[in-house]
C-alpha cells in the first residue's frame, strides 16, 4: 500500500508541474493555478503516505509478553 500511495503522490506532483509549465508558457493563469493545486495535492498525499507508514511501523512494535500477561511497547530512538 505504501509504494502505491507514494507513486500516486509523485504522479500528481509531476502532472501538476507539467500543467504549471504549460500554463506559464501559454500565459494561462488558470492552468498555472491548476498545476500548483495538483502539486499541493500530491504533496499532501505524500505526507499522508509517510504518516501511514509511520503508524504501521509503530503498530508492529507492540508485542505481547506472555510471561507477565501484559503488553510491551518498544520505543525506538
């Protein structure tokens, strides 16, 4: 899931940059705006993918300690 999310974010960033460049070349301000908006959408998706990966990593650090019947959470430093 993480790789697909990162790829989707990169696709939006690249497509947005192309739209922005075309808009600048043709003096089309709405196309420039669309491009910047799409790049921002890609950046947001990228941050979300990073957050998901971090949460999944943290969730995998929870271990059950059968000897005491409790839960142990390891903290990485």
